C-alpha cells in the first residue's frame, strides 16, 4: 500500500489526447522520462484499469518538476 498523492490541478500540468496505440508506460516515458511512472498518470486521471485507454480521452499529466520535488522524495 502506498500513501495517496496530491493530484489537485496545477498550473504546469500538461494534457495528452489519447490516440490508438497509446500506452501509459510509453506516455510516462515521453512526458516524465521514466516508463515505470505510469501509475502517476493513473492517479492523476482516476484510471483504475490502465489497459483501457480509449482514443479521444484527455489525460492530465503532472510536470516532471512537480513529480521530482513532491512525489518521489
């Protein structure tokens, strides 16, 4: 079990519109530099089934600065 993280909207959040073939691990690598941080995107978007991304879905992605300063400490 892990502690909950603060996922309230921030000024430096980015957004990604899901297309066919998108996977959370690939998006985490693209935006956060680490594929293993896919769970952050799930938490930020209340995704419970990470394999069920649908095209057109808009994902909110935290900035790497916020992640490294406040979440991965």
